[in-house]
C-alpha cells in the first residue's frame, strides 16, 4: 500500500527520462500511471499530495501509445480463417507474439470463407482486454465475402457472395452472428449494399470499402450511408484515373459529410505499395492514414508454402503470393517494420508515423477516448522505442508485457 495520501491504494508508476507522444508532439515529460490508466500529475500532486511508488527509467527513449492493427489475418503458423476447433487458442498465439512488435490491440481478420467457417470461428473469438497473455482483441474484421470477383485478389472466387435479399439476412446467413465484429469490408457497387452499410453502421460496426470496382460516386454514396474506411488503399481496387479516381478519390472528395473523416489502410511493407504512391496518399490526406500489416500465417515463419483461408500461399523472400501466381496475398511484415518503412518512405515526422499506427486506428474504431493516445484517463497501453523506432518494451494497462533482451 502506498504511504502517500493518494485516494487509491493502487501503486503509482512514474515513467522518467522519456519523450512522450502527446498532442501530436514528442514532449520531454514524465508519464504517471495508476490502475492501468494515465494520471494527471497536477491533480495527483495538488489534490492528493501523491507521489510515485515506483519509477521506471526509459533511458531517453520514445514512449508512444501501443500500436493497433485493424487488419491481420494471422501469423506464426496460425491462420484465423481456418475452421479450428480452438480458434481462440490460435488468436492467443498471435496476440502473444505481436507484443514484441509494439501491438497492444488488434482486430483478427478473416478473409472470404464459406459460411461453415464463419459459423465455427466467429463464436470462439471474443472481444477481450490485453495483458501478459497477449494483445487485446477489439473485435473481428470480416474482409469479404461480399466483394467484387474482378478485384478478389487472393480471395477464393467460389466463396464470394452478393446481397441477394438486400439486407441483413444475407449477412446473418453467411456470418451466423455479428457479435464481437468490429469491421466489415465490402464492395459498395454490389446491389443492395447501401442498405447493408447503413444497418451495419447502426449496429456500431465500422464499414470499410475494398476489393471493389466502385467508381467515386458509388464510394461517396457508401460514405454518406456511414462507411468510414478503405481497405488497403490502391490494392484490389480500380487504379486512380483522372476522370474517375474511384475509391482512391475519397481522399480528396468534397462530398464527405461535415465532421466526418474517411480513414484508409496502408500496407507499408515496401512491396504492396510503391513509396511514391505512399507519399501521394499521405500528402493528400495525412490524418486518415492507418497503418495495417495485413499479415498472414507466414509472418514469423521461414519461406515456403503456407495457408491463407482456403488458398495455398508461397513465401518468396519478403513476398507472399498465391501459390503458382504472382498475386500478392497479404504481407509478412510486422507493425514496427511498417512504422519504420512508412517514416523512411514518406519523410514524415516520427510523430506522424507513430500516430498512423495508434491514434488513427483508434479514431477509426471510435475508441480514441481510451486508446491510441496518452491523454489523462486513457488506457496505459504503451510502446517504448529507441530513436530508430525499434521496440524496446511493451506495456498494457501500465504493466510490462514484453521487453527486448538486447
């Protein structure tokens, strides 16, 4: 029990000798934590006459909000789209391993699958807090099967579906349940999609546009109905054209409703998106850029053949292809790699690179009041990095859950 006059018996932890990311700027300040939340030191000193029970020296490092990955298909031999008898154990394996890459929360992502797979896997994956056991689960990301056959990418065409009855019936028939679902990726040009977008948004589910041949007006219409995200910008959509820029045009559209932001995912692995395209997107709409790994089973594994849902994937160097083709099928990049590559490729500030992996995904999911920043009262999910943005330690609710051995 602390010996100070604090209103709580919980220990107070003070991170010292660090630069903390607050209000879009790295500031040389201490960070105070109690009960897994970030404290206002002024209130602690003057209202409670409190002080730290424990000091943690950060060695001059950067202390940022924990990274949030909203599109990750698996890793370390685990494929979230496989109908496992114990899908939650597989999610747990990935949750534990991504701590070393600074990820404190994520959305396990399922690619296009037959209904039987969704019915088996979805009930097993629940929203839960992170901790020593691994990163927290913010909800599932269901990427497909309501997408374009023309832009299916690595998604198996035989399992693609359309909205036949024009409503939630198709979703429920396919997925079985929308409980613990955070994001659904769909193609907005599919007939009846707009009513589905509206209904999903009413349920608090983020709708993302992707794997689509939609033109700009169809994309804008989807945004008016509530869509707020673009799945891996530039990949699996019509290329930018000056007469009709397609979904990409949402980045500078003047038809976005007042007060709304369209966010977009970028796979900054140096393979999926040319650095010049990455720079164009960032300069056009910096506040909407969300770094995603789109990592697959083979992340953390050696080259060779692996699975992604119903497909066989071949790893060649840093490339992941549908076996026997040159179709890219997700990445084997980690989030800290993406942060470093994004900064190097765009020349953006350290602050911008870190916020693209923390603040922006939290804003996308509507949870920035508690995650994605180091504001007073927010969850103390943190990543400690060196000046090269390499992860030194990861904390969830103020507790150290991973530290480098170096």
